[in-house]
C-alpha cells in the first residue's frame, strides 16, 4: 500500500489530485515542465521534479522521463489525471513493470475500451444498447463499403477506432460522399492516432450527450454515482456540464446505471470511469467509456457528496468501497462552466499573463483552478484555466448561483470566454433544459449572423462531408 503519489499531469487537475492526497494523509510529488515551474501548485507539493521542456511530447507525454522521475522520487503510485497518458495502456503497463501502482484501471481494460470497435463488442456482450452500425473494421473495397452504409441507412458517421476528443469522424449525408469521407477519415486517423482502422454507425440527428459515472473496487463492488448532461458542446469540446441530466425520468437513469455496473463487473473494471451515451427518443445508445477521471467530475461530487478523486486513490490502495449503492444519494442540482483563455470570437487560445484573477464565492459555489494573479498562461497546453461549479436545491437555483458567480468572476490581462458563459446562462433553450449536442453550434451561428461575424469554418476540410459535434469534450492535449 503506497503512501506517496507521483502526479503525472499539470494545471487544475494536478492541484485537485494534490488536495485529495493531502486529505488522505499521502505525500505528493508533482511532475512539471519548464513552462510550469513557477505554478503555485508546484510549490504546494511535497516535492516537484522537472521532467523536460514545455512541449507536451518532451514532458507530459514523455513516458521515459515520467517513469525515470517517478522511480527516482520514491513514490509508490502514479496518478495520470486526465488527458495526456491517462488512458494509455502501454504507459500503465510500464508503470506497473517499474513496481509502481497505476491509479486507474488495468492495461487490459484500457486497451479494450480505448479501441472503439472492441469497446462496442464488449458492451454488446454485456447487454449495453449501442448505436446501430457495423461493429467491425471497415473494409477497403468500395462495393462492400457502399453495401454496409446502405444497409445501415443514411446519414451515417465514419469514426476512427482509436479516436477521441471529437477527432477522426465524419458525417456522411448521402452515398456519393462516402468514398471521400472514408479516405479523409482514414488519413486523419493514421496521422492523429497511428491507427487507420475505421468503423461506421447510424448518425443520430438530435441526440443529447448523457454520462453515467461509475466507481469500482478490486473486490467485485461496482456502483454508479448518477448522471450528467454534457450536451452543450462546441466542436466536440464540452462547455457547460450539469448533474443530474434534466428531464429524464430517474427510473430510466437507474436502469442504464445498473447496466453500466453490470458491464463493469463483466470486464473486471476497477477505479473510476464514465460511460458516455447518445440519448434520443427516450433511448440510450452507448458510444464510449472514458477510463479515467473526467474534467466534469465535480458536478457529480456536488450532488452526491462523494470525493471521487479520493475514492479513486483508495481503490488503487486496495481498499473496499466504504458505501453501497443504496447509500448513494443525489441531492439538488449542480452546474459547471469551463473557463478558457481564448478569444471570444475566433475561440483561439490567448496565452499571456493574468493581471487580475478574482474567483467567485458564496454558498454553493466551488472553484477548481490552478490560476493566481500573475500566472502566465502557457501556449503549449489546453486553454482551460478554471472550472466554476455551483450547487442548488434544484436546477434553477444552481443556474441562478452560476449567473451570480460569473458576474463576480474577473479575469484580466488575457481574453476569456466568461462573456460567452454569461450569454449561455440566459439562453432560453439551455435554461429550459434538455438541449441536443448541436444546440451551441446553432446558437453561435445565429449570434454570428446577428453580429455580422462569419462563423468559423470546420478544420476538417470540406469535399461535401459534414463534421458535427458528437463525442467527448476531451481535448487532444489535456481536457476531458
């Protein structure tokens, strides 16, 4: 059983893990790049080790450097946080081979659930409802491709088996666009994931993005901790999350929650995880499982009173879960806004020095951030600088507190998306609850038209192939 944790991540999640460890009486060692050397959370750790230059490939994605530092530090476990190497099966194996505990599921689960085709196969075997489609690797033969797509029925969506963060997928509205979609997606998958394997599914036009949080120990106990709605997304990146998912009957949520824990037992899952679903016409369709801590875990913590990060660490230490499913209670409603350092019109990152940081406060308000006044936002990583979370007795109460929290918050010296959140919190569609995953894109297009600002073009090219928001909001470099 370990008593020192090596934190192989940065930013707000590194600080969140550090605090969870401190609450358990564990020592912490934080890995950091040259760029993060002066960050406040680095100074708060019991020890800090520089693992390389600013570029992620030379630091937070550098397995050799991380393992060397972890072994030299005397730590007994490695916490990967989210993003970076958190779902990398090879890294988990190397951590274990070095005699350290990887705080997460085992490499076999990481590998299975990281391959979208293998994950769907495993989930179907566990009785999980999945999006209709062809659950094998797509063939190269044009005739076979056309026949498969025709049998599913257009529109369809082409996805990379090793994809994530919204990359490696294209919507195909009609048969004539299929060849280009397959070619472009395969090229993108080969370049981004070093895996050209593709699969195909029926495209759902107006789904919501619903999540189920699970927590499992190594003694056969598996629990689900409630639902989240993460439908407000821009280009596959989550913007606002809330818990529980509004407008869905608790009995329906409970049924899919039980299916999730059944699936966890069948695949031998351990630790925290999140099942992601598309929800349309009162039906859930599994799309993927995130085998790590989620960026939006605080909204679940706020309604359940369960410290998910501490529970994750306890499980890795070999402890049994200290409560049962019957003891998991959902009280009130919680909302989270991701505050990013980005231009309000182009949405491009805006690194620089924060000359004033004034976080909000008050009853039912939580702020997860590594930022301080004088902090230099680096240009090398994800642009998220803070998460504002509010809790209330009901949804409108939580939203009202969030509106007030946003009014109190000050970020100066750099651009941020604070104003966007303020506008979204008074949007009638979002305020009513239950918007689909394309709502924000439509809202932004309407705003651009009203302001005579041209909407942003898709970064995925054209050729008649449409790219739409669908999957997890995790960015390629860090967020999730």
